[in-house]
């Protein structure tokens, strides 16, 4: 009679921005321009928070006996929380993941990008500018004053490099390269395995690879970050930020200020 076991399918589309297609075209234009100039391009985002401990992890593995895990996922049973912030380089098919232990904040995101650039700038010796592809929400939100302020101080000013940011429209995060080129591969690598310790999490991330040769580095970040930091209006007005003529709410360049 046509019946079979089925799962829910995500197919009902919500209202999308009328500027969606224009932004996608502009992002493609930006990527082509930066690639021709040999400039670095990174796709960034935070992966789902994970509780550290003997908790059930979705997926299955080949085992003689099932692994024993806690029968409840109470936060009080966890050794801590793991917040992976990923930085993926689409042109080089490599990534760095910084695993935070406190909160996913704009400062954490900007500091992660700064640490990545500190380690990777030797590969872009003549690069005059950086392009960041990011979602529209979260710690790298397009409306966050703190995100823009920390990118100014932690990256643009510190390394004296202009930073261009292009945000994906709402509801289109799956098109951000990091989602399907890095995070999905990490999830497959640790599926069905309890994330019992920070060392285990770092090892699963570092051993993630794909048929196309993805390489991943992972670093634990023990710094305690503060939530809800507000940027004074005067400080925000002093940012060297230029909004692009095309969809300025999603595209802007933060230039370095003289030190």
C-alpha cells in the first residue's frame, strides 16, 4: 500500500530575504577577486556545543559490545563543555578548530581568527587583505557591534591587515563552506563515540579527513570569556569600518588603524 518506515524531511522553506540571490552572487564575486589576488579566504562558524563526558553520541560504530554511557545527559555530570570554533580555508582545503571551554562570544571568535592568522600568515606572505565568510548570527553576527570591534582590535589593528567580511543571508548557513566541508566530516568521524575528554575531542578533530585530502588542526582554548560585552558608542564610532555599496548590512571592510 506504499507504506514504509520514514523519517521527517526538512523541505518546508521559510520566508527568505529578497536579497538572498544578490548576496550569493556578491560572495562569489568576492571569492573570485580574492583568489585571483592570492589573498586568504576563510569560512568561519561555531559547531554545536558538546558536553564532555561519558554521554551518548548519535551514530553507530562497529563494536562487539555497545559502549556504556550515562543514562541521562545532565549538565552536572559533564566534565566541561566543548565549543568548537572552526576556520576553514576553502582554497587550501585545510582547517583549524579552536575548542573553547567557557562561552561562544564575539571575542572568542575574533581571538580564534587571530590565532589562526598568527600560525598561517607565513603561507600568505604577500597577502594584503583577508576575506571572512560567516553566518549572519551567532558569535560572528552581522549585527553584533562586539564582533566588529574585536575583529578591528584583534585582527585588523594587530596584524595591520584589512579584513573584509561577507555574511550569508538568514536561513542559508548550510551554504557556508565550513558546514559541508569541515563540520559534517568531524561529525562523521566521531559519530557513535562518547566525547569522554577534551583530549578525545581534539584527537577526533585532528584525525578528520576526506577523500579530497582535508587536513585539520585542533587547539584547546582554556581562556574564560565573558558574555554580554557591550561596546561603548564612542568606541564603535572610532572603528575603521567601511560598508560596501552592495548590501552594506552584510558586507563591510575593517581597515587597520595606525598603532
